[in-house]
């Protein structure tokens, strides 16, 4: 059965892409990004991934699959496997073609369990990769199918209506992906429920004013706004940007006194794009990446 | 340019420099590296009232808030200010609002003025304390009854009160007395209070200090806070002013708090009475009470460090009560008893101490120049950067900058005054505010300091933590200098110094030969120790406040190009956060437009703190752990991270004579006169102003940085393309930043060299916690790179003599890195053989065959070529006056010390402790041995061994062998070898990981075999340190010269400084009160111990060379002198090595450690007892020694060569 054949490693590092088969399996956490690059260069993965948007890139040679380095763990519970297969594939005959046909523009799907301990870290790492079109996202809008814990699920999907859960991660993920809840599995061994979610990067994530060129500034802006949650947005703007904050806020029709709790993820994006669009100054942002280099 | 990131105290933050890490030899693992070693982080917590900050009326709101607080304090309610940011009008929204605001502002200002007037009249500071003890209270009450009284009566009653207070038994509750373990928060607050009182005393704000003390004393719950030191500080302040009444009040409070007065308390009381000519009876009572408390009157003059004038007042009082009393005569300075130093301090025997080459008058003139420099805040130095073309743009930018700076000065002054007013009010509520700190310097000084900091703020911003620390430190240093100006210290210094110069000047004689320190001590009383530096939290608080002023006050027009006046102002500094995983770092970043303005204006001057520039006259001799080096700026004998005090305590507890060896050696290193090699400087500047040259160590300018292939992408490019571009841009930017930082470093060095060209200057020295010596001026000294070393030469020349030229030639060959395996005579022959190249390099350095450029140390090689050329062309080379320092290097000095400690014959032979015809090369030997192992393994079919065939060279193993001595681990060793293997182009790179693992194992094994005793000693040291630190102590020892050493590795503790624009959290790992970091204590001990030995060897050599009239300086294990004096220096160096190791060093160490750490058995838990017992066993089983005959070192040519 399709589901039962799928390897689910104990720990995940999403930047790692390896393995054979119809779906891609995340390598074990012990491997590093370097490993992935190396492996990918020598073509360990069975099916050849053509970067979608970049015809200039060198083509790597194709070799036949030789073997897997990582130990894998299999879904032991029949019920879980069945549910998974059902929800993913809708009882259809599992085949690679089928998946690709169903989701044009999504070249590949990634399945995994987000480990409890490193969940947050992996979500952040993946976000960086996603916004900078790095790692697996070089190949396009990779769809992520993840088991996440209750807590992470709530955070990922939180809106300003849940001030306690609304976080930088919520904003950035919701902007980046269409997050679809597929299934909930309550496991006896763990007290928490596991949520199975499907995250498909949005087609319209990148625009003229938000792109891999400046996503870091956007990240910094959102983080800054969540740094002092109770401070009005205008105050954040005036230490983030040299553009006249009032004008910007008027353009995006936000109340200057609004805090992040009045701002939905889309509002952050609009705000950012408005500042990027503004023409009255050559220096738009106080932030630049050297800020991250300063020794502190 | 955004120059001067490193404008900080010499011992202060070398952050930028050390972070580049380029010049720092790997062997310095244990060194402290300024603030960067104590990992600091700053975290932020929001402050509500920040909301209003950016509205352009921040200062107004500040005043209003202050006003509200003031009004609350007085429980008046005339004005209600609405807080809450949202009902403030938006700037530029409507003219009506602006008008209203303006009107409001004026009204507020009027009110403020009125209020300040009112306050002057109505607010009185408390003088009379609330006394909790009924008995004491009644004494005071009596003195207060019947209000209008004659002053005599009042005085009479005060006297009674004092006497009653003295007699009252100190009802010390045990808890109170043993309150040694204070919780961290309370400790912080106490430091704050104490610093507040001290500053009040300095700034003539005694009534305020008294008021705050009284206010706190009258709060029952706050009494825990006040310590004896605080009462004493206030009392001493009053005593200096001769204010009897207040002094008595404080004394009564002190007793009331249940504290028992100590010697300082009595000294204050007596001093006060001495100044006022108090009646005999009271003084007698006071003395009697003092004796009953166990203090003798003599101690007043021996144990306390009081200024001369204070001592005189004290003496007046004591003599009045006991006419027969005379202060104990100053004990003759005790003589050092260390066996190693016996010859140095022997009264007889030949001494030919060197003199400087300058006459007295010149030196005196130099002194007054240096004094002028130190009295002004900093030194302006012309930048050597190519001057910009004076285009219209540049002129315009300079003009704008000047106008802006004028405006900022006014603004800053205003904000500073307002802040001071607010803080004064808060202080009147009994809060220990920063008010007295802001009075330490004049307002103008603060303003110019802040503007200076603004000018040098790096364009990428600076963490608030660092900025605050820097600012705090600057204020402290300026304050300490100012203190000396207030008393007639400067004048006395001048007199004493000019007498002292008679010892050094070429045209004067003193009656008998003296060491500089001895002579200085003869000329006057010892210096009073300086005020204790403020604790880091206090420093940070002050710095943060000043930084906040800067953020608040400094604004510029939104469009810098537009005409001024009408347009809207925006801040110049932005407070942003940078996010590092779980923490936020608050950063102050200048507006990019401001950075650009500075760049365009390209101001041609650099500004340095006085302690960053070499001295223009001979440094003050070191006489104590805190007196020496710069004339007025305080310098510490032992450098350490700010706030570390443990080693300072150790040094101060030492018997005075114990440190003489270190003091004299450092004095002597600092007394070497230097000058700039002008011809070489010209050549370097030529390269520098052109495009730099990486090969020659001259960093290229930023304009040479790599440019991204494309700056912009066509619209509609794919995200992946954008991502690629971003990566490329980031890469270029990073390289550019690195280049910029290297370039700035070189710019400072060369600008200082240019500044000092044609002058004679001195590099005062101090030492690190292991006794290794360093020059204090950070940017320009002989410790730096090849370039830095080549720029310096001895100011005093010596004729080459018979063999001098030969030594110059050998030195030249050594610098090239060629002929390392050849004997000295072969090197000499080689030099003669290539004489043509040498002369060509000297004559046409930039246009000729450029032979010098291929050398290991090109610039020094070139300098040496020039010296040789001049010498051989002079009519009589033997009479040629040479200024070039010639070096002698220890060959693998760490292993030399280990081999001598273990009397290890095999080891000794391989590091040149035994005489041999050719120099032994330990690296090559290790490589050979490793190769043998490899061949065996290869035969047995080990793949990695087979792959490595032909790749095991000296170079691959050298760094690892060198650093193993200093405690490099297998992990670090593997990384080093990996790096070497990656450099080999034909090595199959996929084997690097495996091969480096394999090789590091072989290197360690062969070292173990070759230097078995080394490993045994290392192991013994590590094990001892392990046990000591597990038992809860940091490792301490005393060097053979008597310097006490303590390892500054402790577990980190977080300290938070709250309030202001953000709270700052910093971690410190330097404090004795924290538990030791066992891993670091353990791993650090062997290398630190060896370093303490090599520093001892260096100091001994320095002292003996001095005795024989030589000029001597060192770069750790590389000794420098004139070419003619090399034979003498070599002899001394070997002699002292033998003498040092003839001492039972390890035995002494074991004895010391046992006495220090194994002598308290009481109150130990069983587990601790077991540890101590084990430690004792370890210490008693010293590693066994071999049978190497130390005397052989005397005949070894290549020991140092």
C-alpha cells in the first residue's frame, strides 16, 4: 500500500531532499544542508529535479539511484497509513503522474512529521528557504504535507483574534502559503493531537515589491512590530523606515494607533509594499543586513 | 569615512580589532579580549512612554513628565498632563494644531521656569535624620530644643550627641554583620547608591548626598540597603568641608543603623575635628573609643590612603589630643626577596643602566607636550587617506555638516540641562539618580563628547550596550583626569617628574645607579590609589542615559539638500532591534543620509583618545598596580575586562616588594624610545594611497571591493533570479565591509605613524593576567603585523661594532623565511651571496627587481635591506649607527619550557635546548615520525594512509604542533589540518575529513612519544585544575617572579540594567563571586601556566639586559635589541632560562596549590572532602623528571635565534 511504504524519519530537516520513490522524503536530521547539496550534485535522488524558473543553472548529471543513506522509520499504525492515503489521494490509485496533474505548478510534495522539539526551528528555516527561493523551493512551489502538533497548528493559523497565539510565524506562513487542514489524528502515546496540514506556497506571494531581493527587510519589519506588541504601528514605522509614516498609513488605510492586533497578515504585506513603492526618499529602510552582522 | 570604531580606552574594547582576529596569534587562547570575551547580549523590553518619542516634541513631553513627577512629589496638582500618545496631534497635519502646540509649549516653558524658581525657594534638603534608636534620638532632640540658640550651645550639644553615639554599643545583629551574601538585585542597588554618594562628594553636592542618605535612613525597610561604606563616604565628604554638624548627624545615623564604625569612620570624624580645631576633650574621647574598637592611631596613617592635605588635618587633631604623637615614619621601601631577582636588587655589583639619548631640557619639553595632550580630551590626527578633490559637493557637505553640528550643540545642551533638572528633582525625592554623574564634567564637555561619538558611529550601527559602555567609560576616564587637576596633583607631578628625568637624561648624573622605580619612590610619597572605578551596571546606566540624550536631541532636515529652517526635522539616530534567534539586540543606527553626508564631507582628521596614542615623553615608572604609564590617564598594571576585580584584589593584597620584578620589567619595556622609519613609511603610504596590496599586507580601499555583475534586474525577473542576485549582492557587501574594517585599521596605524614622524615616542606597557606584556597604545605598536613592526625603529642608535653587520645579515635571512635548516654561518654566506638583490631592493624598492616582496615578512625585510645597504656603503661599517631592532626568536618556546620543566632529553634536543651544529626543526621531526606511522598503516592496507602518501609535510603539521603546547584539542587540531589539506590542490578532497581525523591522531601520538614528559606535565596540570575547580575555586598561582595569577573563567551571570530606552542585559563571566567554569579552568591552566613562565623568562632577561645597559623590548618569545648587542642579549637570555628552570618550579607550584586549596578541612561535605583529598594526592605525585642537563642550554646556538 502506498501509505505504508512511505518513510517517515524520526527527525526532519526540511532542507534535505533525498531518496527514491514517488514522493520525496525528508532526510533524517543528522544530515546537513551541505550534504544535501553534495548529494544533489552527484544526483542521488532518483527523479531528476529541474529548477523551474532558472534555465541558466547548470544541469547536474543524472545517475541512477544507488541507495539510501538514512535509516527510515515506517508508519506502524495501519489506521494512520490508511487515513493518510485516503486524505492525500482520495482513494485514487497512487502514482506520481497523478499528483503532479492534480497540482500544476507544484512539482513535488514533501511529507513529514514536524518534531516537537525542533518544530519551531524547522518552520523558521523553511520560511527563510521559501521566501528566498532556496533549498527545495528552488524547484518551485513545493507542497508541504506535515503532521504538526496542536500547539504549532494553532500558531500557524492564528489571526489577530487570538492575540495569545498570533505571532511572527503566523503572519509569514499565512502570507506565504495556503494552509489547508486535512486531518486530525489523536495519538494515544502522545497527549496532544497531531494535525495533518497541507501547505501550498501561494502563486502570488512574490510581487514587484516583495521578492527574494528584499524579503529579509520584510521579515525584520514584521519581527520588529511583534517585538513591542502593544506599541502602535506608527511608532514601529518611525524606527524602521525613513518614509513619512503618516502618509504610508493613510495609503494603506491603517489607523496610526493600531497595534499588530489590528493587523492581518495581508496588512503587513500591503504596508511593506507601500513603503517599497514610495518614491520620496532614496533610503527607505533603516534596516540593512549588516544589522545582523553586528557583534553583540 | 565612519572612522574610529575603536576609539576606546586601551584596556577597553578592542572589539573590532579582536573580532577580525587576524593579528591575534593562535597561541593566545587564554588572553582576555576586551568585552568581546564576556559574551554580551542586550535584550529589550519595551517602555510604554516611548510612544511619544518620535513626535518631534519629545523634549517637551519629557519636561512635562518630569513636571508631573515633581508636582506629585510636592503633592500639588496644578497641571494635569494627559499621557497617552494617541491624542497628540499628528505632525504636519494641520497648521492649527501646530500653532496650538507652539502656544502650549511656550506656556509649559513658562510654567517650568516658574516652577524652577519656586523650587529654589521652597525646596529644602533634609539635614536632620530620623533616628530610630530612642536613646540616640533623645540626644539629638536635646540639641534641637529651644530653637534659636547661640552657635556655641548648638555645638556643645552636637558634641554630646557625638559622644553619646560613640559610646553606644553597636547592637549589631548577626544577620546584619554577616550580610556578606547579598542578593544580586540588592547588590546592584547598593553599588548605585555608593557611586551616587561618591559622585556627590566629588561634585560638591554634599547636601544632596546627605539628603538622600537621610531620606533612605528614615525609611525603616530601606535600611538594609545602606552599608557602612555609604555612611563613611558621606561622612568623609562632610569632614573634608569641615562641617561638624552634618558629620555628627551621619555618625549618629551610622550607629543608629547598628553598624560599628571602622577606621575610615574615625578618620573622617577626626579629620573634621582637625579642620575645625575642635576641643581636646572630644578628640580624646574619639581616640579612646577608636582604640577600644581595636584601631591604633598609627593605623590612620599607614592603613588608609588619604591625600596629603587630609592627612595633615588628621594629624592636627591627633596631635592636639596626644601632643607626643608623631605619625610612623615611612618605612624604607622593602626589598624584594625573590631568589631569581637577587642580583637585580643587590646593592653592589656592576650596574650600567642605560641612559636615554636625549638631554634634560628636551625631555622636559617633551613632558610638557605630553601633559598638554593628556589635559585635553583627545588627540586630533591628520588622516593619511588621499584628500578628496574639493568639489562643490564636498564643500557644500562640509558646510552643511558644520551648520548641523552647531545646531546639535545647542540642542544637546538644552536637553542635557533639562535632564539634569529632572534628575535633580528625582534626587530630592531620595532617589540615587544620575544627577551627580552629570555634574562630573562641564556641560560643554559632555556635549562635545557626544558629538564626537556621533561622528564615529559606524554606518551599520552599534549595539546600545557597547555604545553605553563606551560612553560611560569615557566619562569615567575624563573624570579621573579631572580629579587630578582639581587637587594640585599636576603641579607636584611636574616637579617630581623633572627631578626623575635627571636619572634618564643623557646630560645629567644622579648620585648612585637606580632603577627608575626606585628613583621615583625616593622622590616623594607613594601616590594615593585612585577612586574605585564604577561597577559595570553604573557605567552602563550613565552611558545609556547619555546615548538617550543623543537620540533625543540630534535631528536633521528630512531633505538634507533643501534649504534649512522651514522643512520638517527627522531624527539622525534610530533605535532599532536586530533579532538573533531568541534575543533582541537594541542598536543605534544613524540615518543613511547622515552617513552619506559624512562620507562626502570626508573630514580629514581622526580623533583618538589620549591613551590610544603613544606617549611623547618617558612613561611614569610603575610603582603600584594602579600607578604608572600615562601621566594623568589612569592605566592598570594588569589589563582585564572592565568590571573584573579579582586579580586587582590579589595584586593589592601582595606585599609591596613582591611585585617589584614585574613593575621594573614593565617600566623598562616602556622606557624604550622609538621613532618612525620615515623612508619606509613613505613607501607604505605610496602603496596605501594607490590601490593597496594584499600580498604586502596593505589593505586596498573600499573602491577595490568586488562589484556585483549586475545591480538591477529587468522588470519581471523570476524570484529565483532575484534570489541569486541577492546572494551575490550580500557577498559583495560582506567583502566590502571586511575590507573597510581592515582598511580603517591600517588607516589609524599609518595616520598615527605619520603624526609621530620625526618625533621620539614611548610605548608604555602593561601585562595580562598571566604576566605577558603588551604595549598600551592599541593601534600603533611593535606587536602588530609585519607592516607595523617595520615602521618602528629604536630612536637611539648604536654603532654596529665588529659583528653587528653580520647579525643584520642573519636577521635579514631570518626575515625572508629562507634557509631555516642552515647554520648561522650558512645564512650569513647566503646573505653575502644575494647582496646584489639586497642592494637593489634597498635602492629601487618599487621599481627594481622587488626581491624583498617575496619574503615572509616583506616590509621588515625591506627595512633591513636598507639598513644593510647603508651600513656596507658607510666608510666604516663598524662605526655605522644602526637603529634597526634585530630579533631573536625562541624556537617553539612553549615546548622549550615544557622540556626544561621535565628535564626531557629527547624533547630538549628537538627544540634546540642542546647544542648542535644545525638548528633542529621540531615540526619536521614530527612530520617525519608521522610519516613513519603512516607507512606502517599503509602497509597494513589502511586506505586513508595510502591516500596520504606524499602529502605529509612540515607545513601540514606545523600549526598543530605549535598550538598543542598551548592546549589545542584534537577538535581544533583537526580543523587546522583540514585547512592545510584543503589548500593542497592535488589532494583528493573527498578524503579530507577522514584524513584530517587520521592525521591529528598521528600528530598527537608522535608528540606524545617525542615529548612524553610534556604530556605528563600537561596532564598533571589539567588534573589539578580540574579538581580545584570542581571543588569550587578558580585556579590561582604565583609566578617565579612573584606575580599572583588567577584565572578569570567563571560561569556566566546575567545582569540587567533597566530603565531608559531599553533594558540592557549583559552576561559577565569574570567575577569571583560566581562559580568557576570548570572546563575553561581545566583547559586553560596548562597554557596559562606556561605563559606565566615564558613571561617570567622575558622579564628576567629584560631586567638583566637593562642592568648591562642594553635596549631591550620583546614580543612575547621574540626578543629585540640593537645588532651590536645581540651576543650579550643571547647570553643573558640563556643564562636566565637556566636560572629560571633551576628553581623547583613545579614543586613550588604544588606546594602553593596545596597550601591554598587543601588547608581547610573544616565544614566540608564528604564529597568535597574527597575532592580535596584527591587533589592533595595529585599534587603530591609530581610528574617524573628526566636527566637532561640544563647547563647545555648555555651553549646552544639555536635556542633563541
